[in-house]
């Protein structure tokens, strides 16, 4: 005989479920993923806008899992749509067109870009190795225009070889050797005569050595220069105040001094990079698409014009390495027509030599 168990009435069934619910833990509720949460927010916004008769924004582009932008402002792109406003990462313009480098600031100029490439190349270069007792050796080609006593335009002679040997700390005499000229000692103390009182016998002595500076650099001094571009530029401006032939143009004095440091010294990579970045802060620096150094090497140049003359720094197109300098007349003067070259150089070798007159070991 089958046994039949009657089903509890509807009210008793509900009471039983309520009692069981008190005994059992609540079922887990899965959390929404960030993408699902974003999509739901967009759906709510679209519904609200549609109810108000507003324009329906286009669906936000779904970001691939694991993909991140390198910008610190990348989260702004993940939430691309908020009330129909599109937020773009820095450097991105609507429709994928190139825009400004940052909000309210113009994109980097060609000169800043070129000097930045030169700074990166310099930072990756090998560091100088000058042992105690050795000399810093720099070989270059140089040519400077001259005018005869009767006037007339300046004439640029053929480039000649120039070699210098400098003590790293300036404590020992160095040497300058140029083709067609006698060797010149560098850094030696010149003899002078002093008078202790009127009518006294002159007393022979020597001038004290000039302290190292931006305009009188030693290898040790250059190696200790600040690597912050703004601090370095301030130092260069301070130490070139009232010097050189640029009159009251502090920017041109700084540009000229930095060029001399790059060409005439063997600085550590981080200092050379800072020099280029400091030059990028100087107003009035432009780019020339083509220029040639004293060795005939063609490259691209940054330049600055002051007092009718343009100073150019020539860089290798491929490696961004510094090649040399040029000084060109920017306007016609008694010294020559606009475009006439007044000076040109090319840096060929930098290294460490055992003594003045000796060449670096290969």
C-alpha cells in the first residue's frame, strides 16, 4: 500500500523556507569586474540621456585585458566617456591627429628635439678614462678667417690640425700644437716683476694660476659640473657675465660657452648630456637642415644668431654625435657677404695621453 504524504499548505511552505534561510549562510554575490561596472554605468547614462532627449554617446571602446598606457594619466583613457565628454591622453588629439605636447604648452621645437637626441647619444657614450699623471688629449681641425691691414672681406684659410694636452686638474703645464706654428705651453705661470715700494729693486715672481671655471675649464672641474640642466645654465650665465664678445646678450654668451665646453673638453656622459639639455633652454636656438664641419662632414645643426653672426653646432644625422662648429655672417658687413664663413672646426679625437706631445694609445 502506498503511503501518501500530504504537501504542506502554501503558507507553511513559505514559513519553512524562511526558517531554513535563517540557518543557512547567504549565497555569495559575485563582484562586478571594472569593465562590467564601467559598461553598466555607461548603459545607465545612455538611458538617462535618451529619456531626456539628449544625444546618445557612442559606446566606449573596450580596453583589452592587461593593456596599459605608459602615461601616468592613462586611467583617464579607461574612463573615456563621462556624460558624453571624451578625455584624451597627453599628446593625443581628436581623430588621431598629432597635437600639443601637453595642455597649454606648444610641442617641442625642432631645436629642442635635436638637442634631446644629442643628449641621449651623449649619455650612452663611454665615460672618459684619465688615470692620475695622464693628460686629456683633444685633436681637431680649425680655421679662422682674417682680414689684412688694408681692410676688405675676411678670408678663410684652409683648416689646420690642432692638438691640445691638458692636465686633468690644471696642476701641470699642458701643450698646444698647431700645424705651421711653434708649440705653445699651456697653464705655465708667466714670470712677472713686483715692486715692494717705489725705488725698490724689482722682485721676480710669477702669476698665480687662474681658478678653474666655465671659461677656464679643467677636466676635473667639468666632471663636477651640475647635471641638472637649469642649474647648469644658471652657472654658465653667472660665469660668463661680462665676458666674451657678445655684449649684453647673455643668451649668446651662454650658447658660445656651452659649445666651447662640448668641443674643447672631454666631459663625462651625464655632463655632456646636461650641457645639451641646458642649451635647449636658451631662447632663439634654431635648426639648420644642413651644415658642414671643417673635415667636410655634412650633418644637421642647431644655431643661434647674435650681432650679425650665427654660431652653428653640427651633429651627425645618424648618431647625433657632435661633429664641430661654424661661425657664419648672418648679414652683409665690411667683413664679407651674408653667408660667409668666419670660423669652422671639427672634433676628431678625444682621449688620454701619457704626456704632452704623445698620442693616446689605440
